[in-house]
């Protein structure tokens, strides 16, 4: 394709009245949900603003090993009260299923039950040669809390509840979902997108920009992690995001082996955040990326939807950290700091309960440029870029005039000064430089504004220097 572009974009450089500030801390989560229980969508971004909204649209199951999106629903909404989460379910009941299941069931009262994996539309109920009719002889009701599909014999129906019936059905097979389903892509024949590729559909559908990409069950696979990082580079070719990667908690059980896994699998991108191990809360086991996304969303929300503060040393809704099989992990400060020094975020239980612990992106320590290595600095550059695009998009195609140039410079400087005054950045300014706006570019309709920006740095080390000063004893004993 050519280099032609029509719109607003930003370019970021590293160096030693936007009212439309971008929302921040919006997770985009890919996985499997029991959508067959609610006739939910497959490979479509679903915006949920509450736990109930997510369950209504995607269904719910406590079998998180099979339905990983339910783990994310529970963690992000129930533990961290996220205001908005976008989910993509890739489990397709028409594709990921086992056909020809059969069971003989007996009634207790007027109800009998089969597995909630059963696809309601495929169920047939028979007794000998007699076939019963759904809606006339019985109703089918999912009880997701108990994990069953209830066969409710109707009072005026033909079913004899004193005798067993034979139930035939197809059932969804979450184990048939593969990393290829998660990665997805664009189907040129159907002209449809799937999997991670659907992150580009969120803004056109909902006018929000997700900035945290998660695939909790799958991101430990390097192919998935790589695609997540690639999409995080520029959603809709414009908006930067971050990919939250869970290190392997099945095969990597010792903290010193995590950096080896990270490097061997190429999880070193500037847009990736790596975390290890898993976390527990009230007997439930969660992937660490869900907790990290929840903490990030909470901290951003507390700062007016601005990612100016690090998620590190912020309270997690956790009571333990474990491996995937539930084995407890106990990290002391030295071990947790070792992981941090290798660009890995973990959890620490040290002074005030469990907190997220770590300030560095996955590119650290290979890339020590603070523009890319610090979570807060990197995310603030992303946020400023998105805010500028959203605010000044309506200026596209206006005539290039001195008044327009000056108005943009004045408004952006006013906004940056406000961020400085609020303590969200150390300082920033914008310039319209002659050496970056050649006559050729201006004739092509291109105007370039140079943003100089310095986000705040987390104080991740505090040193108290203790010295014995004998002059105090002289003063204390003086007559």
C-alpha cells in the first residue's frame, strides 16, 4: 500500500483544550464463554458495563478451565468494579461441539437434568418410540449455578414423570477451541474478522478505545502473545495499547525460571506487560493478568481516567499467589525484586497485604529507555497520543491557515499546562516547527505538530541514610 494517509495521527519520539481525553484502563478480553446458554454472539465484540450485563450477554459458568471469559467477568467486575470491559467469545456452538450425546434420566418431581454443556436447540426427549415436544410437553432451562440443563415436564404435557426418559443432544466442547481461534484474523471470503483481530472493531461499534488486551488462558503461548503485541502497537492503525501476558504457571514453577521462559519465548516487546504467577481470592484462582488489569483500571479511574500513576504497590483483591495447580507461591522482597529487574510484574505480600509489584514493561532490561521501559511513561505517551487524535479529528480537512495552526498550538499547550499543574506530568509543550513543515508537505496537506512531553516517574526506591551524630549527646548532657 502507498504512504497516503487521511486523518489525524501521532508520532512519538524518545529523548534524554483537548476536552476529549481518552478513556483509560479499558480491558479487551478474548476467550470462551458459555454463549449457548443465552444465545450469545460468536466473534463479536461485546461491551459490558457490569457483571450482570456480561452474564446476560455471554452466559456464565463456574468451570473457568473451560470458560475462561467467566473468570475475567468475575475478576474484573466483582473484584475491581471495572466500568467497561469488551469481551470476544470465540467458542462457536456450531463448530466446537460433540455430537450424538445420549443419557437416560429420571425425574425428581417434575424435573430432570443433563449437563449444562448440552445445546438446547439440539435436545430431543423420548420414551421408547414416543418423542416429546419442547414447549408442549416440557421446557428446557439452564441453571448455570448448578451446571445443569433442567428438563421441566409441563403439567399438561404427555411425559410420565414416574418413568425415565432418553435424552439425545449435542454439547459444546470448549476443549476444541485452539490458539488459532484466539488469534483469529480476517476471512477474505466471508469478509469477517475473528479473535484478536476484532479489537479493531471496538471503536467503530462503541466509540471507546480498549487499551489493555488480555487472553488470560492463552497469552502464555508465544504465538498468541506476539499477535497481542502486534495489535497493541496501533489499534485501528492509530491507537496504541498494551498486551497483558501471563507467564506459564504450569511448567514454570520457580521464580528464577520465569525470565528464562520470557526470553526463550520472545516476550520482550515494548507493548507487552508480563506477569507471574496466578492469584487467589476466597478460594478462586485467577490469572494474574486479570488482577493487573483490574488494578490498572482502578488506579486510572482514581486519577480521572488518566494513566499517570503506576499500578505497582497498589492493593490487589487477592489473598494468595499460586501456580496453575494451586501450589502456593511465597515470594519475599528479594525474589519479587528479581522478577521486577527482569521486566516481570508479580504480587507481593509484605506490609499492607497483597499488592501488584513492578514498574517495567516486558522490553526491560534489554531496553532501558524510560519512554518504553516504564509502564507509566509508556502509557502516558499512549494516552496523550489518543487524546490528541480524538480531540483534533474534527479539524481534519479544514484550510491550513495561520489562525488554525496557532489555535491548535495554544489549545494543546493550555491542556499540557493543566496536566502539569495537576501533577500528571512534569511538563510538556507543543511547537509548529518550520524545519518539520516543508513547503512540499504543506502543499500535500500535511501539518506536523511536535509534542515535547515528560510524564512522571514512580519513586520505586527510597533510601534513608542513617548516621550516628554524637553532637546530640553533648547537647543532651550539657548543663
